[in-house]
């Protein structure tokens, strides 16, 4: 699953929570989760399990399928920059490829702050 799906799912959870007239704290209490967990779901920082979505649904007056009704799951073509990085990565030896992956991991972690 991509980060885009996590973000879209999080926005859907927030939309359903607000439509149900609940605060994050109220939903957290009802679902036996922390406010931080609910916040992380809504911001796409944490992807809830199917079991969690099933548990949230009754408190949000919806079915588990409603969480996915607005998601765009169509496959997307990678952007040219991603293709260029992948093609250049193929030219590297294993050690340099590991360094590149580590660098990309650092950039991703920095962008999530």
C-alpha cells in the first residue's frame, strides 16, 4: 500500500468521524485507542488494520466498506524522476545500492516530520 492510500484512508476516517459528530478523543475512548493513534490514522502516518477498521465502523455509523468508498486505487504510472532514479540505481553495485537505499530512507523519514 502506498503512502497515498494511507493519507486518503486517514482523510476518510476523519470525514466519517466528523460526520458522526465525534472528536478524536471521543472516538479514541469508544474504540479503546489513544488520541495519538486516531490522529496518526487521520494524518496517514499509521495504517489501521482491517480489524481496527471493523472496530471503528460502528462508532462512525458506517460499514467497514465505507472506509474505502472514496479511495482511488487505480495504478499510477511512476513519475519521470522516479523512473530516472530506478534506472540509475540499476547501474550501481550492491554496496552503492544499499547506500542509496539508506539515503532515500533518511529523506523519507525527514519528510514525515
